């Protein structure tokens, strides 16, 4: 089976409002075009309105690419894509979206953040020498993954599907090019495998066209393999259901929330294969934090000698439900610009400050403790009784030997000690998650 991923599986973090990526992109694009924001408009409708107001279509592609790039540190793969990426029986993924979040999810889950997933991008109007040649599914090496973008990938040029006309042109291009040598591998895979369409948000006719192209023959003919469509009930037109029910016994439509569908799919796969949720998810948070800390993050203050412990701590906290966990990767740098930026992260952006205490930290003065006193100075803004500063002992340092922590905020009774017991990480994550929401900054 090959999953064909639509926009309903591509979600955004709660710090950006949650939900599906494309509605957020629609609102953000409207603001960048200085339009009055209509929150329910789709990207296709925004483009149509822009054109009806005599706007130029060409710059929109670059604007959308810039919006994705500007928010790249916050737009990270969310649970639906991580769930889908964790199903290792899938070696070939097809995407109908132009973002790179599925690619990031695959690299994050399967390769600890290393960019090892092979990618091909279909561009119907590219010169033959510039066209990517998809790899045959059966020839993908063991342990490797292939991702094919069927409708292009975001770039500064109009060579990806931003609105319905683009989608139609890409589908017609696929219909033409699946008969060529360079697309022969994909044509064979489409015919030789069951296809699982998840989260498509197309009109009835665009969906029919896409399924027809993947079939490469008349829909009413008996097919060797099945096609499954799982998407939001609000996105399914009754005419489409009637059409497929009447013509195709091999096509089944499930009207279900795509994120919930993928979650259940992962759970059933785990039960069938014996893969535990822990084993499947341990690499989901393995990628390192970006240079810019997302607003309302959990800030981990640490000594560089404790890097491996803190990286593992980040993975565990995110595994158990914390939304944004961040630590500074540039602490070998020096200079006022770096120090000023870090001070802003502590004073103005993080919602929780975790002081990672170890034998290394108690024996060192300087920058490490400067940021901890910034945090101590910031704590009162959250109000009496609020928790902002969390002391966490990460090695075997006796609590009586803790030094250099802000006296007013370090309490032996409230200090937490890490251990290998998963219950410690789970309870710590629950507590930090609660604080994170209580201390949210606007």
C-alpha cells in the first residue's frame, strides 16, 4: 500500500493556532496582501479574489514560499505526520501538498533528523533533463524511504500547485507523463499497489480526475487493487460518494478526521507488528532545536558538557506531550549579539525556565549562571504563587552540594532529580506542560 497525503494530515502547533496548515497560510497570505482577513477562505479562494481585484498571480508563489521560510522554526511536523512516518511498512509516500513537513517528519522519526529521505518533485513544465525520475518502490533499499511530491514543492517560481487551476494542470500533466519512460516507475507503482488517500480537500471533480489518473484506465473497469479515501466529512461532496459507490467496488470512502484516522492506523499497525508506541516514537523528537526559540517554549539551561543528557531530556519531554522544548545550540559562541539574543529568549519569550543542575554547573561561573539570574529576575512578572523557574538535578550531584542557584528560587524540597525511570519523565512533562500553559505570553 502507498499513502497519498493531503492537506488534512498537515497540521500546525498550537502556538500558531493549531489545526490544518492551509487555513493558517490563507489567513497569513491575506495579511501579507493587505486584505481584510476572511478566516474561512481557502488558498484557492484567496488567489481567485486576488485575481478578480486585478492582482498579479506570479508573485504569490514567492510570497507563500517566504511565509513558510519565515515561520520554519515554528512550523514543525505535528503528531499526525509523525504517526504516519512511524509506520515503517510504508517505504514510498506520495504527497499532494507543497510544504516540506512530511519530509521533515520522515527524517525526524526514521533517521534522528538526518536528511536521508530521498525526494522527487514532479514539475509538468520542466525540461526533460531537469525532471526527477521516481525510484521503483521495490527497488528502495531496506531501511530507506522515498517521498514523491506529485503537485510540486514550494519554491520562488510558479512550479507548484497553489490553487485549483494549478492542481488541474498538474493532474493533466501526470496523465500525459505517466506514459513516458522517466515516469514509468511511478506509473507501475500506482497500478501495482493499493492506494490510501488521506486528507484530500479537493472538489468532487478534481478528486475524480486524480483517482482516474492514478488508475490509468477507465474508472468503471475492474481494478486489480483498491483505492481508499479517508478525509474530513465536511470536505466530502455527496455526489462524489454516490459516484464512487455506484461505479467502484474497489474504492471506499471513509468520512473521518484525517488526524484521528492516522492515529488509529498507527495504533493498529503497532498491535499487528508488535512494535510498541515507545519504540516507534523515540526518534520523533530527535531533531535538534532551531536557532530561534518559538514563543512560549520550555527553555533548558545547561552546560555544554551535559549536552547528551539535555538532548535526551528534550526528546522525553516532547514524547510525553510538551509542545515546544528548546535549548541553545550556540553556547560556544561569544559576543554581545549572542548574549543579547539569549537574554531576550529568557526574559521575553520562554514560558518555563528549567535549570539543569549537575556537577559541571556547580563548578562553573560565567554565562551559564548569567542566564539563570535573568530567569530569576523575570520570574516575578508571572505573579505571586506562579512557577517559572524549575530546578532539575540531572546527575548524581547530592542536593546539599548545589551551588550558584538563585537563593530565592532554589528550594531543596521542590528540586527535581532525573532518573532512568520513565515515570519521572512522564510526571515532569505533565508538570512542565501545565506551567507552560499557565505562563503563556501574548
